[in-house]
């Protein structure tokens, strides 16, 4: 039995695999990739364009026994049939006009390693037959040659197409599908990955500077990222961030910066966002188009009046949108963040507020425990911060939580005053 199949547990995740995120769906994908990596099975990655299938293919390679061998990627949809054939299989001298010297293809170059066939669903029927023959025999024949060479490769393929539907239409070979899909993995779109979009955005911004300062995301910008459905997935997110950095020309990106960059792209159907979640769709719409009236929001998103009113009210109460005007002329918008001078906050208020910024929503008891305040003091401080609009409540009863209002981000560089034990003194406001 090959040594790769004898291992009882998957290796540790390679530290440089480049996959960012902690959502349940992406953890399950990484776990699946880790399990199959130590086998010899062919892997088929299925998912929309821009979801990071090549990163996952490299992860499978790096976590396998073939990590020391070559990783050879090729996009089957970006090349004409004859060029793709030549790049994959190579050619002998004189095989065609211009073939002055013999040249091995990527299949031979991947010997002892992994061949990554991106967009394999775009391969022509003739090349599908030739690829199937190579997979079945373990031998490759160059264009123009009557001799074949044995190769030892592992194939990881990827596609954004429904290959089973293509089989039904006769455009993809069923026997090739089952050769490639020995272990299929569904790669989720970005809209299904919970808060991963923000983590990925921060990762993509690493190393970018404006006026000598590192680029970061405002809290309102993070809400836009979470609210937008990202039909182009990680690739689209990267493009939007790059454009926003250039156009904004400041180190902290706002909701308006991202909304403008998104709006400058090809217009997308508004109901794409509604399929995610009404509240997220409303945030996405306002980020892209600016202030809108309630009726226009309903019509653009196809929401019932009561549904739109309910979500608009919740977003207003949470401080995520602001209302402008009165009566029939009321319009909704994502509020501009207002810098807050903390000179009027005492030590306990400051500690509670930064705790909520750094660690997210907390119940009163959690605030009390983490801030080392007495129950009575914690209750009084929270009530005061809520009355001043610096903290908002989420939920009701015993499950009610407190979180910092997105309208009052803390200034960079302020730290939590030390507790008697010094706990939390190293936390810095964003």
C-alpha cells in the first residue's frame, strides 16, 4: 500500500495555505481537504468563480505526500483547444509548423506532484477523451509522437459549471467525470461564510498604505462588506478594495468609499441581495446608492411594506442606518462615523466602552466579569452609556446584550485603563 494511504491522520494545516476565515462552512471544507490530501484520490472542487478554488488545490498539494513535488496549474477555459493540448501533452520536434524543438507538457512537468486543471468543464470533447486515456493508463503521449511516457501525477480539477447537467446534455463525458470526482468538494460562495468576508478584506489590505499609514476598514465599511452578497466572491471583494483605496486616498475606508467602488462595477440585480437576508440587502442597497426613501427601498428589493418597515426599524435602533427628514420625505442612509472625544469619560466608562468595541456584544454579567466592576457599578455604567448613545442594546430580557454604537468609533491609540490586576490593559481601540 502506498505510504500516503497508510497515514492515520491528516497533517497540520500548512501555515501559508492562504485560506482566510473561521466560518463553519470553510472549516468543514478545510477538514475535507485535509482528509483527502493524504490519499491518492483525484479531487474535484466545485464552486462559483472567485471562491478560491486554486488556493484550496494548493492546500491539498501542500498537505499531501507530494508537497515536495511540482504543482502545475492550467486554466482550461482560457486557451484555444490546440494550444491547451500542446501545453498539457507537449509535442515532438516537427509535430506542427513552428515546432522546432521537442517540448514536454505540463502533465510530464507535474510528474511526482499535482496537476491542477482549473475550469475543466470548458475542455473540448476531443481533449476530454485524451485526458481520460491518460488518467486510465498513467501514460502521456506528446503531440506528433507514437511513444508514450509513464507519469505519476495526482489530478485536482475545478469547475464553476454543473458537470452532471453537462453530462445530461452530452457536453461532458460521464466516465471522465467519475475519474476526476473521486472526492468532490463543494467550495462555498462568500455570502455563505458568515463574517469571513471582513477577515478576508483585512487580509487583502495588509501591506497597503496611504500617506504612509496602513489602510484599515471603518466599522461602517465592515457592515457594508457583511451586507453585500458578493456575487463575484473573493475576487470581486479584492477588486472593490483596490479601487476604494485608490479613489478614497485615505488610510481608513468608509461605507461610502466601498459603496462607490461597488456601484462603479457592472450593475447587479437588486434581488440578488434579497436572497441573502433583508437587513443585509438594505445595507447593501444604501451603500451602493446613498440615501433612499422607504418606498424606493421596497420597490428595488421587492420587499413587502411590513417586512421593510420592520427591518428598517431594527437597523435604526441598532444604529446601523440613520433617518433623514420627516413624514413622507424621510430617507434612510448609512451614517457617517463621528469621532468621539473621550475626555468626558471616566476610567470605568472608558474600560466598558473599549471592551465592547474590542470583544463585541456582551451581556451585563459578561461586562461585569471582564471589566472587574461590581454588579451595581456595571449596571449603572451601561445604563449611562446607553442614555448617551455610545452603547446600544440587542435583544430583551436576560439574553439582552450591549454593544458599542457604530456611530462613535474610538480613536486609534487609546488603551483600556488597567484593572487592579492589569487585565485588558493592552487592548487598543481600532
